[in-house]
C-alpha cells in the first residue's frame, strides 16, 4: 500500500486458489473503526489496485479485499493501516 495523509493506494494479487472458477471481480472495503466508509466493486479482474481518497490524517483504517468468482466471494485479505500526518494529497 502507498499510504499518504489523506489517501491510500490499495494493491493486491489474485489469490493462489480461485476455488475452481476464474476470478471475475474484487471488492474493496475500507473501515474506520466499525464504520464502513468505502465499499467498491471492481468488475475488471485484471485491475489489482484502487485509490481511496478523502481520508482523515493520522487515522486508523482497516482495508479488506475480497476476490469473487462465478460461485462465491472468498474470505477477505485484511490489513490495518494508519494514514500519515503529512504527505502527498491526491
């Protein structure tokens, strides 16, 4: 992840196990505490990054990325991050 003061770039790789069906989409969820502030569907399975903007400085967020195929949405890859006090604005 590229973490700045008010934005972060989430990057991921396709899961090693696709559950027997090709990955068709991803879903990125950003939580601030227990509050969901972003829930984005990425329908292009080739795209493996997304930029979250308008975040608060020096704030803890939880980022979750789910992979989806024709059968189901798998468990999330999850990471806690903290935005910076200063940094590039997007």
